[in-house]
C-alpha cells in the first residue's frame, strides 16, 4: 500500500510539474523539454534518488508508448500537400544531414587515431536524432509555418537514414573483424526497416477505411490508440522498428483517409501527460557524471556531429533550392539526440565488446549534452526562421 501511494504521488507531482515547466519554458531561455530532463536528472538515481523502483523499472514501457504516439503524429505531418510543395527539400536535407554527419564524425575520429571500426560505428550512430524532443519544441513554440512543418517531416524520416547507415556500418565492421560476414547485418537492417514499412502498410490501409465511422469524419480515441498500440506491439514482437512502423501508418492514414476531417486530433489530446513522464524519466536515466568520461573522442564526436548536421542540412537545402531560413537554421534544429542513439550504441557494444566502454561512454555522455542543449538550439532555430520570413 505504501509503495502504491508513493508511485501515485510521484506521478501526480510529475504531471503537475508539466504545467509549471510549460509556463517556465515560455518565459525562460530553456524550452520545456530541457527543463523536464534536468528535473528528471535531479530526482533520478544519480542525484536525489526520489523515483520509486516500480516506476523506473517500467521506463521502457512508458518510453515505447510515448514514442508510438510521437511517431504516429509525425507520420501524419507527411501529407501529400507537403510532399508536393517541399518533397524535394525533405529528401535532400534529411539525407544530406545524415550522410554528412556520419562522414565528418568518422573522419574526425579517424584523424585523432581512433580505430577505424570504432570511428565507423560512432559515425553511423551520430546520424540519429530525437523526434520526441524536436516535436515537443515545435508544439511548445505554437509555430505552424513552412519551416516547422518541414522540420517535423525531416525528423520523421531522419532515423530511417540513421538505421540504414547503422546497418551498413555494422556490416562493414563485422567484415573487418571477420565475424558473420557482410550480408548478415545488412539483411537484419533490411528486415528492421522494410518489415516496419510493410507492417505500417498492412495495418494502416484497412485502418484508413475502418476508422472515422463511429463518429463520422473523426476517429475516436479508442480507434486511434488501438491502431497505434496494435501496430507498435506487433512491430516489437516481429523485431522491426516500431517507430518506422507507426510513422508509415500515420502517413498512410493522413493521405488516404479522405473521409477523415482530422485523424490525429484524439491522440494529440492525451499525448501531453505521456510526454511529460517520458522526458522526466529520460532525464532520470542520465548521469551528469558521464560527461567526465567523454575525453578527446567524445569532444571530437560532439564537434563533428554539430558540424555535420549544420553543414549537411545546408548543402541539402542549397541543392533542393530551399529558402534562406531553411539554409541558415535547419541544421541547428536537428541537433537533439536521445534514445535511438543509445539503442544503437547498446546493440553495437553487445556485438563488439572490445569497443563497449568507449561506445557507451561517448554516446551516453553526449546524449546528456544534446538532450539539454539540443532543444534550446532547436527553439532558437525556430525563432530565427520565423524572424526571417
């Protein structure tokens, strides 16, 4: 009974904190997501240790539920209208930012004597971004302009490129180490991405027709959540990317459900509490102390990742003929990095134990930095882009 009351008390406090941070985020240099992550770090096991074990042990469940809703909403941003007006920019900027970041981090680390295998792995991981943090910053800013819409669509497919690069990187490093050859990691990556897209299509297409019938024109909350959790749960069971699966499903529904007035309204109504808990618990899982272990490799990783995202996004914007605000500020808005990168690092560390310590210390340490500063820079980019329009 005592443990139950403690859990309920903590969860209630976290949700009320969301109201305070929403206000502070609008009247301080730090956006809401950064404030929530800092608060989580303070009450987490590495500081005051106020979070009950029953909550922290269920962090993966809360994380997955929050990311499923984020992915579904992001997929809904990639509409036919956006693809017709900005599709060229979407593909060039996202691909340019991912490839350039991967290349610069790999070359930068190689230049200071890091082993080629470790440099390749870290370079591929660097391409990943944080869709949840970026989306929260956009929502908090209340901006709905071409820049913010393009940013959300880029973030939606950014991790697809990151997973492709990571699969190729794993294949190359496996071959260099004489492990399971070149094609096994590639096939695994193909299944994770291709299987997720196929699953999103299989669930999204009938969902397009069947939803929005109980309440004509608008899916109910039960319909929306049911689709999201069925798709996400099936993806996890099949061991494919649940984020890509729900993004694909969101894209299908927003583009083909012509009888829907606004298919994602109900999810948006309940997303906020999950996101608040998600960011606080994400902060609780981080440790300021990990910044001390970054060293030269971590410093070069951070500098080259920043340079890669900014340079790559600008190159993509120039090639695609984007306007000046996109050229100047899109790269800065793509700097948040979080759970996907840590997941990649854990997978690479389990596959290549020799690189485990460096991989995890660099990625976890840099994640602390990018989790706090990335949303600040993303909000700055949004504000600057608005001023230039």
